[in-house]
């Protein structure tokens, strides 16, 4: 019952974000691939890399005002936001009869969802500590943005932002993600995301009881 209630509360915002991201990715990739000659394979791969940048920005800035009972629903929505836009890209590339490496798309989805859960968990933690319907989301967005800027400027090799976008592992010649996937970075991101979600649950329980 709590899951269904949480779904009803988050559904309008989630569906709006999902449709917007999916349509944007599909239209952007379909239009851009038409400008690329067949022999320019690196440029086609670079197009996917650029699309990942846009998705990462939207994923990180998606308003995640969720608390305890909403965490499960929020996780499922986050997975959908990372997966469906890329499925749309595969669809339009199939229609355009352009080659798509399933391994590359899968890698981008894993980076976006698994790595991006840090931003999701950060939003949950801020929402659990700060009250206010508008204050919590605004503060969460500001903190996520600040963390991304600071880590990118001074901790570039450990930047979650660059991990999520694939910038830390992309081959600059072929614009393909390597076969040796950055699992250490992904697992580290998941670990910190889990810690923040546990802290959020503890904070809410302590406040309510």
C-alpha cells in the first residue's frame, strides 16, 4: 500500500521526466546520426558519448524528494530513467539501419544508473534532514551540483560525475568504452549510495519516533 501511495505521489513528475528524456534522446540521436557518414564510426560512437552527458545532467538534477517508504519506488524510477532513453536510442538507430553495439549501450546504462545512484541517495539524505516542500529539493540540487563541481575540479580521477558520463574510461580515438569496465568505481559509488540511504532511513525513524 505504501509503495502504491508513493507511486501515485511521484508519478506525474516521474512520467514527465521519463517522456522528456526518452523523446530528447531519440530525436537528438536520430537527427545527429543523419549527419554522419557511414565510414565515420568514431563520430557515431562519440554521438552516444554526448548523449550520455545530457542524460547524466538530467539524471543528477531530477527532483528526488523521497523519504523511507518512497525509496523503493524511487529506485525503480531511477532505473527506468536510465534505461528507457537508451532503449529509445537503440530503436531509432535500428530504424536508421545504423550499427549499435549492445555492449556499449549496456555499459552506458550501468554507468548512468549504478554510478548515478549516489546523486539519488544524496537527494534522499538531504530530504530526510531538511524540512520544507520546496527547501529540501532546492538544497539537494544545490549540494549535488556543488559536489559535482568540486570533485571535477580537484578530484578529477575520482569524480563521480566523470564516472557516470564515461569520461574516465572512454577511448578518445574510437569513443568506445573499454572492455575492462570500471567496476571499482561503480562498486564504490553503490557503497556510498547505500550508506546515505541507510543514514536517511535512520534519520527519519529517529525523527518520527
